[in-house]
């Protein structure tokens, strides 16, 4: 069941990250979901590293770090995707 939550959270974080980033992102929705999952993993790693991964109540700092990771991964991932795909599509 954890994999299902990972997909759902990755999908939501990827969509939020795409909404936050300026301009148009060109990667497909499935890749946005994978980038969101990677951003959540990155955010969890940073939260563990700074010691805020387990707190009482809602882990707001961890969730913000997951979102920041998703924004970073979606932004960089879109640049890599466009570099590999080529600039055939324009905004």
C-alpha cells in the first residue's frame, strides 16, 4: 500500500510544483509524477538530515521540504527532458 501513497503524493506534489514554476513545463504527466516522487524522497532525506522528519502532529517542515524538493526536481527534470528531447516544441 505504500507504493500507492507514493504515487498519489508524487502526483500531487508534481502538479503543485508545476503550478509554482514559472512558464510552461513540457514533460508528460507520468514523468511529472515520477519527479514528484523523487522530490518527496529528496525532501524526506533533507528532513531526516536536519532532524525534523518525526515531530508531534503534522510534519509541516517535512512537507514543505518535500514540496521544495519537488519544485527543484521538476524544474531541473524539465530542463533535462527538453535537452534530451530537443527543442522541437516551443512554449
